[in-house]
């Protein structure tokens, strides 16, 4: 549901910053009120929606997550040759494709080397 909301916001408000971190905090509850479920906090870093990067779909996102690449920053700081070699075990990709993913992640995370 959150991914759907993020995509709708980006369609409706293209000027909305993509690289702003989304941190969900616990909402203080009164006595007897139940929480709606687990909420990510600043300590527990949530995974980013890597499908926002051109060329990464849901299956590729899951393959990247299985290799430990869960956030834009993880992907932005990856070494292209190393990531391509690690991806060979789950999905063959070209070096140019991996470089485009890394560039997209750098833009999304706001970091440039």
C-alpha cells in the first residue's frame, strides 16, 4: 500500500523530492489503544523501493535484496564490477545496466561520488 501511495504522490506531485528519507515513528497512544502493526523507526532502517529506479522491476528488486542491496544508499555505493559478478548467480545483467542502476540510486539517495 505504501508503494502505491508513493507512486501516486510522484504522479500527482512531480516536484515532490524523491530523495527525502521516509521515517515512520511510533505515534503516542493513549491507554487501551492498540497499535495498527509494526512501524519502522529511525533505528530500524527500512528497505527502499528500488523499483523507482529505471530498469529495476519487482523481480530484480527481490534479487538485489537477496544479495543484501536493500536501500538506495546500498546500491549507490556498490562497485559496478562486483555487483555484476554477484548478480550473475541470480540474474545475468550487463555492466552498463548495473552502472545505470547505480546512477539512478545515487540520484535517488542524493549522493554523488
